[in-house]
């Protein structure tokens, strides 16, 4: 706040814990999900090792052990700022991190293909009545958690429950002619479970590697005035506005 020009009289500028910063970012940027939070805290631990032990921590690690996490974390922040990663990092670092990410992606893709193949094999052994029973068994929902039901990338049944992170609302637009307000909420997929073939994907990268959507967008349109009468009665509105009840007797009976 101090850097942004919001000084508080009598207060000395001071920093807050990295954990607090990371938690706050996760509330404003949907791509900064639990995976990114873990990556950021992992990187912070590496940084602490460099600062507090005088050890060359990063020199002792292979690039693929930390650079992909660094690239993903910075990329999420760049996404929120509507800029490119190259605007924040030197081209050489981006190139090295991208190469390290490509190595990990190859390993991840192979692991996910194996999981999908095993799920397909399990599905093929199910009887028709077993598939029907599994489809009918609706999973329990946790209040406040957004779940999207999609076609499973393994068995192709519409039985995959995608758990999403906190949504991010777009800027709303107002249509003066219709009197409506339109906006959207974007959710990032964080995990996937299929109740039919038992395919389980634990993070966003695995979901993408399996070919399932990464983002989900819900579009909303609301009437600007709809529902106001449920909050305040007509008489209360007149009283709060401090005006008298309009006289509809125009004397032209």
C-alpha cells in the first residue's frame, strides 16, 4: 500500500509475510490456484536458503527442479496484469525455464497417458448395470465448492467431477436499452475424479495433459432492478427517499 501511495498517518511502512501475500493473490487471480501457491512457497523456501544459510541452493538443483515452478508463478501474475512473461523476465531465463518445463511436460504426459489407459481398461471390464449404477451415484457436494460435471477423458461418460478454485468475476457491462447487467465468472480446474472409471487427476497440469478443459466460464445477465422489491417494500422506499407518496389525483375525473 505504501508503494502504491496509500500512506497511513502515524504508521511505519512494513512488509508482510510471503505466505500472506501468496494467499491474497490467490483471491484475485484464478490461475493462481493451490498449485501456484505451493510453487510460490517452495520458491520462497529456496530463496530463504540462499539468504539465511549462504548456501548456493539453486546451484545444487537441476533447472527442471525449480525453473518450471518459477515460470508458472510469474506467468500467473503476468496473466493478471495482462502482460507477457517476457515483460517481467529476461529472455534467457524464459528460454531456459521453457526448456525445463518441456522436459517435465514429456514426463507428465507419459504418466497421465498411463493413468488414462488404466482407467479405460477398468471401464472395459465393467458390466452395463455397473456403469449405470456408478453414473447414478451422485457425489456429495461441499457447500461453497464449485464442481463442473464433464465428459471423462478416459471412459467418455459424463461422469467426471472437476473441482474448481475460487472464481474471478469479470468487469460488468450495463445495457442501457435493456436495463441489464452482464458479467462472467472464470474458474480454474484444480482436480478431476470420475465416478465410473476411477480416473483421478490431482492438479491442473494433469487435467490439461489428459485433454480436459483448464478453464470454465459462467456467463450471467441480471436485471438491474429485479429483486429490489424483495429487499425493501414500496412504502419503505418512499420513506427512505424522504419524499411523500405521489398524488395520482390529477383533478381530471
